[in-house]
C-alpha cells in the first residue's frame, strides 16, 4: 500500500508540480471530467454514482479530490494522472490491475479526433534531457545514482534490474535470483560466451552479468555511466575473486574502443534516446570482431505508439528516465540493418517482465520503512510505486514487450 500523502504536505522545492495544482482552465477541466470520467465508468474503474462501495468487482479508482484529479489530467494528460497519484488525490484497491485496464484501452480512451490534437497540448521534451555525452551522464545520474541501498530494498540479491526469465507463474520472490541467472545465461549462450571469449558489456548494472560471464572463463570489459553502480560492481567483482577477468569502466558507449568476440547489452537502449540510436548501433558494430555475436535485451512498444511518444514529455521521461525512449521492434531492426547488422533471433517475454515488476513492487512496499530511513519521502515512494505498477500494467496488457535479440554481421537482404 502506498504511503499516505497530502498535496499540502509535499515539499514544494523537491516536487513543485505535485505540491501545487496547474493553472485553472475551467473549460478544459470540464472536458477532461466528461471524457475521462465517462471512460473510467465505461471500464468499471469507478463505482457507479450512488452505488455502495464494492458494487464494482474489479479494480477501482477512489478519487479523494476529483476536481484536482481532472484539472491535472486536463493540463498534463497522463503525466498529470501520475502527479495526481503522487499528490494523494486518488488511490486504487489494485493499482497495477487498474492501470492494466487503462493500458489495454490506451488507444481508445480519448476519441480519435481529439487524439490528433495531442501535439497542440502535449509538453515537448526539454532540450537539456538530450543524451549528448554530457547529458547522458546527467540523465543516468538522476536515476541510477539515487542510492544503491534503495535498489537493494526491492531487487533480489543479484541486484539485477531487468526482466527475469521464470519457469512457472505466478512467480515467487525466492525464485527471482535463479530466474535472473536464467535470463543472463540465455543471453550469454546467444552470444556464445565461453572460456577465452573477449566480452564487451554495455551497461554494467551492479555487475551480475559480468560476474556470470567471468565465471565461464570470459575476459570482460563492462562500461557504465553510473558512478554508484561502478563502485559497487567493482566491490562485488573483487569479493568474487574475479578482478583479473573483469574491468569496469566509467565510460560512455560512444567512447568504447577495441574489438570483441561478443557484445551484450541488457535494457540499455531504452536510455539512449531516439536521436542517438544510430550511434548506439554503430558502436555495437564497431566493437564486433569478425564472426562475433551481439545479444541484446530490449523493451519494445508498438511502432505508432513509439512515434507518438518520441517527442512528448511523459511521466516516465519527467520523473523516472529522463532522455529515454522505448523503441519498437521495427526501429531496432531498421537501425541494426543500417549499421550492417542482421537480426537472427528475436524472442519476447512480456509476461516474465510483468511478474518481475510485481515482485519488485511488492518488495518495495514491504520495505517502505527502510526506504523512508534512506531519506525518500512519501511523495517519492508513491511515485516509485506508481512507476513499477505502471510498467507492470504495460507488460500485462501487451502494450509493452521485452525482447532478446541476436545480431550478427551483415545487413539483411
């Protein structure tokens, strides 16, 4: 259950757009109330007027401040929807369930003629969030350098922050570490990492994949822009006695030099930004020795949804992953082809990510006292719970997918 919070208690310096309501726009708010309210009733996400509590059997939204709720949505769309949750203006008895219903109907919540007007009111992405070499460092710092202890509060002991690969559902937290190793091993197998392999990893995380590869006898170079991740990864590698096999570099992927037998990158492209996808695939191709293999794990969305999102400042880009964008499968294939790479395997695991996120969210809420002790206030905690539930809903509804791809030399003909 999310920590209780009221808008008037939010730190206005830390959360300016949560602590205050957007400027009043009565006509726009009235339209939002009509359209959104009608959609929520149609999807049975609101109790019917005058009905007793519990009349609706599925997940339900409880609006503590309906005027503020609709006002935020009128001004900022889905970002306002998330900010309203952060402000404590609404709750749900089943947050991921409610968000899954919304995600499954994302393309029909607003009438088509109004959807075409989206560019007129949707906020554009800030220029300072561009993933230039300097901007990428700032963006990575804002998420991954929050606190290693924060991530440890909800991740399993492997500290793996990407989709696991389970053998049965519903998944249990005590099986998560094994499921993360199963995912890592599949990627290493795709890339044919074995004794003597020279492996490049783009995006270190906290070092579990590098450890797993080094234990196979590979020599690993792994790069990250997160200072906190790099420090802890080095500590874990030294503790495992594998420092002679793994080098952790605080380096941008564009700065990587050298040729490798295998390249692995797990859920890194989502942070690259559409503008720099050509640079990313060029870096992959440049790093590949003749006959080498590239294994990627990437979150994807539909191509039209990606295009709609590309220039918009969303809740996720504003609060969670500045500068990021989830690609489509089409975009991945086209950019790989342009860099001289052929996609030879492409498998999806959406339901596995939904379960991974459920386990993270449940552990995060269970450990809220530890999160509070780390200095993260109730607004942050509601934001983080919303983020995890929002992503879980994306995978449960199949609005999002997660793919494991194998790339090899040669453009597809």
